């Protein structure tokens, strides 16, 4: 009974309009419906061990609200703003950055890169065939020895998150995070989307703080995360 009570997600209403703007799922898993840049600016230095994210790539994806076709300079300046905050608040920053933005991110001096190889990926490549890899870039401290710099997983549609237009493949994302940090660790995802990082952290018994600006995605992500966090007793 007590465990049930503690596991019940705690909703925090915003002060002004009584709109729910954060959800505490217990065991250190919390999601905010907020603009990550504004929120990150209020956080302390090195509050997190790992910031891992899959930001909007500015490739014209149809998000519910986010404009994924910003003028290039505006996009790059926006990325630099939140990226600098990530470097400040987290010991390690790891990102999937999209094929098109590789040059921009390489100029920001990543310390390491691994290749996420998805042999069954079938999205078109500019070479005329299929693009079966994604670069994953690292900045800051290496938390763990990484045995191999090719990370190979088959991916699949995320049926439970199909209301979002680009959810990461949960089993792969979980495996990637597990490869990067040991518990206990505090993990941050400023672009939470459908909640994949939150669920991966829950499964790996890591603490998680996330932000998602879009109210519809936020609500659906909360429901999805709850589906996992309410299944298990306290750890
Ligand atoms: C590429 S998606 C992340 C998908 C996520 N990895 C998943 O597995 O579902 C990027 C997300 O960032 C959100 N977003 C865009 N601008 C934001 C901002 N300023 N603060 C927080 N979230 C933002 C978008 O609404 C979108 O859901």
C-alpha cells in the first residue's frame, strides 16, 4: 500500500493557469513541460552525470509544434545556446546529431564519436541507397570504458509511441545508455519527445530529468512513462 502510494506519479500544476507542467514518477524520474533552454539556464553546474539527447535536426520533420525548418543560422545559434548549457550542467554530453548536421557539430570539437549501425535501417541515403548508420558524438568526461566504437542494433517501429514522429528505438537507446554510464547516475534529456530516455533510465534504475516543450507530446509521454513506472515496485 505504502509502495503503491510512493509510486503514484506526482503532478505539479503551473502557478498561473493551473496547467500540469511537471510529472514526478518517483525513483528520481521527472519530466517537465518546458522550454529546455530556459530551464537549463536555471540549473547548477555539473548537476548531471550524463546528458543524452536526440535534438530536432532541422530537416523539415513535421512535429506537432516545433518548427524543424528554421533558417540555418538561427538553428545553429539556437543549438549552440542549449549545447553550451548542456556542457555546463553535465559531466558528459552525448548526442545523435543527424547526418546533415555532422559538419556543424564536428566544429564544436567532440571528444569521441561512435557509429550506431542499424543494418535493417531503410531510410534513403544521399548516395542513392540506404543510410544504415548514425553518428553519436561525445563531449566531456568518458564515464565508462567503451569496448567497441561500432554500436550495432536492429531497430523497429515504436508502435506505442507512433503519435510522435521520431521516437528512438527503446531497446537500442536503453543499451546505448547502459554502455555509457554505471548506476547510480543522473541523466538529462532536454528533448524528451515520446519519453524514450525516461523509460530507458527507469529500466536501468538511473535518475532522469527531462524537458519537452510541446504540451501534447508531454502529456502523451507522461502516459507512456507511467505505463512503465507503475508496473514495478520501488527499487
Ligand atoms: C527528435 S525529437 C526527440 C525524440 C525522442 N528522442 C524520442 O525518443 O521520442 C525532439 C523533441 O524536442 C522537442 N522540442 C523542440 N524544441 C524544444 C525546446 N525548446 N525545449 C524542449 N523540447 C523541445 C520537440 O517537440 C520534439 O518532441
